[in-house]
C-alpha cells in the first residue's frame, strides 16, 4: 500500500484524535523564525500550520485534503520528492511527522531545502523509538518497518540542519504514536489507534496481540511496575527531534 493510499484509508477517522498540541506548535513556530511565507509538506489535515503567516500546504492523500477545515491554508496535491515550486520560492518549509511516509526521505528533504531558505522538520530517532516501551515490549515489528528510514545524522546532513530535542508533555493533545507514553490505557482505545498509521502498517494480527498483552499488563499492574520511572514525569524525551536550518 502506498503512503497516499494508506492515509486514504486511515484518514477517514484521523481528525478524531489528531490535532495541534499548542506546546509542540510553539516550538515549531519559534523554529520558523521570522519567515512570512511557509510551505507545509505532508500537511495532512493542517495541524501545526501557523495562522499568522502565509502558508501553502502540500498533501498527496485526497482523503486527508478533504479533512482540512475551511479556514486552513490552501493545499495542493503533490509529493515531497517532487515539489512543483521554483528554487527559493518560500521563506521556510516545514514537515511534521511525515518523512517516514515518503518514498525517498532524503530526496524529499533536499527538495524542502531547494524551495526554502529555512527548513523545520519534526522527525524521530530510530534508536529512541526502539527504546520506547510501546515498541520495545509490544510492537517490536515496528522497528523493522522503519529500519530503512534514514538516521538522524543522515537527515541532518541532507539539510545541513541542527538537531533540537523535543520533549512530549504527559497530556499531549495530539494522538501520534509516542503521545501516550504515560497513559498506556489510551492505546486500548480503537479510535486512538485508528489515528496512528503504525497499526495499519503492522497488520491486524499483530495489533490484536499487542493490545491484548498491553491490556493484561495494565490491569495487572505490570506496565506500571515496568515503567515506574515515567509515572512522575511531566514530559519525556521519546526520540522526537526538530531538524532546523538557518
């Protein structure tokens, strides 16, 4: 299944749990600096697009484009690896939690660098993902699915970017896969899972096994015992990073 077709499938219920978390948004918008024109690549339903700047969005999935609210920035159908814009057309380009869906992430990152003076990308550290309890204890298959994703060093080199750690608040309002690091019971909610592409990628059998195991561990207290160091934290580093140029 192509990534556009993947989001044509899961995108039907995507906006139920996926929305802008203002604390994460503040870090992304600060990284955009004084950019007035911004291209949002892999824009989905429009989360994290700054409202005080001139934004143009790029999204290949028709279902996701249809979920964009009327007040969202205009959106064109295109792919990151082949952006239909001239060199330096924008002050900044942004991409939020999307590079792992691109057919060629390095080519896509170079396209962002080509069309914009500044680039801000929210991505993840594969090594950090494998240490996250959801992957480590319940979804080991996920690490294999993203094993070919470029490393942070490779992504940073493609952009000429610096790496900025991004901590996730315990009550994050955006339901991406790492968001519920202190709320394991959230992953038992099917609506929550449908907003995450990881479950569609691992398949129904793996999902059922993982959810059943997690449900048992939450009920028995094993999850809390195994992850006690997380319970008192207000925010945690689960491997998310901002790549920032300029």
